[in-house]
């Protein structure tokens, strides 16, 4: 399932950005 893998990869990238760049806009990680 390429789309499923791609979705997981994208989620991992976004998580990484949020983790390593805490000043990232809140729309990356809405609460």
C-alpha cells in the first residue's frame, strides 16, 4: 500500500519538524 506508507512517512516528517523545531506554527500540531 504505497499511499499508506507515504502517509506514514509524511506523518513522521511532520512529527520530526515539530520535535526539532518547537517554534513551528501550531497548525502542524493542533490541540
